C-alpha cells in the first residue's frame, strides 16, 4: 500500500538553522535560583512603635519599612539586590554591564 507521507528522515535538512544556544546559562540559572532560595521571608511580621513593621529574611537580615518606603518595597529591593549580586559574581567576562565591573562592591 502506498504511504500518503514520505518516510521520516533522521537527519536535519541541509538548510535547517543551527540550534540556538540556551537563553540562560546553567551557571547563571543556578546562581539566580540560589539567590531566590537564600532570601525568603521567615516568621511573622512584627509591628513596633510608631508604625514600624519588620520581618526576618532567611539570610539573617531584618527587613523593615521606613519613613519613605514600605516593608513590601524593602523585601522587593532586597531580593533584587540578592539576584544582582549572585548573577554579577558568575557573569561571563566581557559581558556588557550597566554597573561596570570593579565599581560594584559585592558583599561576600
């Protein structure tokens, strides 16, 4: 019996585009995942005098509100800084940077 379609071919066509590299390197992906896992809020929100609000981060830092920022803003900034530090440490040499290498004093 005749087949309605040609038999499958194991080889990629000659004019097929090359395989694209992964959009995120494994090293940078692991660094970002580690930062996310290392900076989560723990415990209960505590309310202090004069409207002070705080919560602990799993890294040991106490996150607070302030006169011009909310607790939520501090949490978001803290997590963003953690991701930045983690990714900066593993970024490939020569990658264009918003903050030039050597001017960003990264905490250890």
